[in-house]
C-alpha cells in the first residue's frame, strides 16, 4: 500500500524533492573552473554545519517532501567520518535515495561502506582521460587514483555518471574519447556547459561551447547518436549511440534550459539555503538552528522562502546583491 507523504511546492508549482547537501567547502583538487590556483579562504570549522545540524535540517525537509539527498562539497570525502554520517542520514524517515558527487581521489576505500549504506548512484567528476590534461585542469597529478576509482565503482555495480565540464582550449579533444567509454561500460557520460563559479568573478562573457555545439561535435564522430526520453526533472538532455552500453547526457548549466522543472535546492556547508544555483543565498539556516528555533518554526521558514523562489536562473541572478563571484566549492556542486 503506497505511503501518503506530504509534498511542498514552490510558487511556480514545482515540487521540492531533492536536496544537494554540501558537507564541506574544502577540496583536494584545484580545478581552475572551480577555484583560483591558490585556493580559497576556507571557513573555520565552527562556521560550518555540524553533522547533527545537517541531520536535523534533512529531517525537517523530509517532512516537507524532500526524498533524495545528494552529498557534495568541496570534496565530500575530505570531511572526517563522512561514512558514519551517511549511515545516520540513510535512517531518516522519508529519505529514499542518497547519492554522492566526488572527484574520486579519496573515494575508493569507502566503496564497501557506500554499498552497505545503500548508495546506488555516484557522480564522478572527470574532465579528461589524459593524465597531463587532467593535471593542467585540476593542478594536481591524481588521475591514476580517479581512473582506478571509476573502474572499481563500475565493478561494484554502482550507477556511475561521469561529469565533464566542457572548456574551450582545455579538454575539447577529450569529448570523443569520453563518449567512447559508453561503448563498453554502462556509464553515463555527462558533458556540462562551463559556469562562472571559479571564485574570481564572472569571466565568461561568451559561452563558446553551448549544449547545442557539444551535440554537434559529438555528431561529427557519431552521426547516428539518438535522442532519448529525458526523465522528469532531469537537468540533462539524454542521448545514446546505437549498440553502446552506456549513455550520454548534455547539461545546459549556463544556458539554464531546465529551470522550468527544477525540483532541487542547495544547502551550503556553512548552512545557507539556495533555492537556485544562481542566487546568493535566501536563508541562513545555521544561525536559525543555533538561535534555538523549533523544527516547526524552521519548517515554516522553509515554506516561506520556497514561495518566493525565482522562476529560473536568470531571474535568480538578476536578484543577486552582487555579481557571481563565489567558488563552486563554497556553493556545493
């Protein structure tokens, strides 16, 4: 018998079902499109949400209809005792799915824990299959660890999504080799438009590699690539090359074509709620919790801001108090 669960909707009729929860603002890579080479000024630990606070926030949101939680960072596995937190997160009533986004450098040894917890989907950030280009993009020589993690995740039966940011002059030669991974492996390779979240301010006045151009480039090598049905609330356009085991996704992250069905919210590591990737934060949840707010009052605060949600990323960006300048590692990927 199906369980009758509450479901909150925003002011545009979109359900709020999916929480992207950043557990840290720290990262062990220095990807140039995410942060400056010298890194960013990381927040003191006391300014970050504790695990107990994250569990409480998730429980309150589950009571409003959130069913899926994606753990992001920074790099999630940089944070101490993450698996213990994930075991507790999986016990929250109403949470049906936990997913992880990781760069794969530290992930491999935690694969048995992730299986026990019930994590099924792993998003692995990998912008190049070439060790030198990987180093130039990430400023760290960690490709062998990430490659080994990829194949162990596949062997362990995880649904693996490879996230590759498409960058002019950086990794265009990797698009076809990455797509070819789907021939022999049941992996979803997702090509993502570059965004201006590198911690230095908006510096992409023109986006050369739009989702349309990415598709056209793939079609030069795979002219029979076929469009697939996109799942509800999907951020990606889905494709498959006939005869290949895996699939391809193209995410219009900068063009923002998927906003009309967005069911996602973000909680930064410092406890700021973002109802859109492009807003500058709509609610300081950390301070509310530390002021002694009740669960019922916190729930009402969530409902209040959900009813003021911008219709798309362009409206959210226009409503900002300042230009986009933050690093993706402080937002939560």
